[in-house]
C-alpha cells in the first residue's frame, strides 16, 4: 500500500544518486562552521543540531517520466536514442519495479563489457549506455510534485494505462482533470504528454480530458507521426507488443504543454 512508499517531502530532498550514479557531482564536503565561543553556545536539545539532509546533486535533472512503466520496454528502447537525457519509470507494483531495476543493471553491465571487448564485426557500444535510465516504485497518481519541480520534465509517457472500464472505477484512471493539472505543473511549456492505448473509450477519455485542460493543446497528426518517440512508443512497450500479437488497434494522442497566460 502507499504506506510503504517512500517519497521526498520536496524535489530538492530527492536523492537520485543511487539511480543515476554516473551523474553524481562530486563536491568537496563542507567544513562545519566554527563556534566563536563554544562555552557560550546554547545547549542543544536532542535532534536540533542535525544538519538538514543534503542529497547528492546530479549534473542534470530527470527530464522524461514514464508513468506506469510496467516492465520497462519503452525506457530501455528510448535510452540509447536520447543518451544524454535522464529518464525515469514510475511503477506501483513492487515485483515489476524490481524486475526493471535488475533489467537496467544487467543492460549497463552488458554494455560496459561489450565496450571493453574488441569486436571486428560491430562497432563497440558506448560504455555508458543505459546510465541515463532509472526506475522508482511510486504511486504516480499521488506524489508526482514530490519528485519533480515545476517545469522540470520535457516528456511524459502514459502508455497503455489500466483502462478501469466500469464507470465507478473511472476515478482511478491515470488521466483526469486533477492529474492533468499535476502533469501540467511538472512539464515545461512546450513539453509533450504522449498517450497510447488499445481501448477506444479510454483514448477518447484521455483526448477529452487533455483538450478540456487550459494548459494543453493536441499535437497535430503530422507532427505526431514525425516524432521518433512515437514510433518507439508504438512498438517497444510490452503491452504494445501484446496488442500487436493480438492484432489490436493502437490509438495515439500527444498533447503540448502551453505557456502559462500572463496575469
Ligand atoms: N506502460 C507499460 C506498457 O505499455 O507495457 C505497462 C502498461 S500496464 C497495462 C499499466 C501499468 O501501470 C502497470 O504496470 C501498473 O502496475 C502501473 N500502474 C497502475 N497504476 C499506477 C500508479 N498509480 N502509479 C504507478 N504505476 C501504476
């Protein structure tokens, strides 16, 4: 349940270092400030002399979020195409999150080894491949602004979200007026929300809710089809592959985050 979920009280308190260790900025530890007259120092009560938690800083911020990333197919395919962009999957299921974590670790190790092993036939991969991808167990419906600052993200993917068919379950859908305001908050103006589903009713629901939101406009079909991330989203997610096997339809819609109006 959400009680076991760990999330930072504020994005500045988020420690990304274990997810993206290659991007950690190594800073000189700060010297503790000298008390001019130690005997005159006020007595400290328990806990009050603790320094505030300072997470390690990264040289860049996470820019792409995959909401409900499942087994991580999208991220793993996207990572080499945007090698300098940090991307994060958010997944609520414990075992699935663990699977993606292991998958990323294995891919990183494989890439490093392949880069170290000379081959006549193929050019070596970049040794740092997959260093830009991470996964977190989180309830994306609740804690998004705890992880990301306002305007931090350039892309949000919502791929084959759970349809929650019954009307009384619609409030559990990952697209809603309230949640769209959270996506608008964490996305920068010009940023894009990518959606795909095989459920026509859910597609219409997502289009309706994003089009009704003042912070978003739908991206034209021409622009949509020329975006390389769309081709990856269509073919590389596990759910997308399942739909392909079953000869199902895939409905795609993209929405651009608009500039905020000047007050
Ligand atoms: N996006 C993946 C794909 O296309 O293959 C997985 C799609 S699967 C149908 C939906 C995923 O969303 C599941 O893995 C589920 O556990 C996850 N999910 C559902 N609600 C979520 C939430 N509130 N926060 C994070 N993940 C969630």
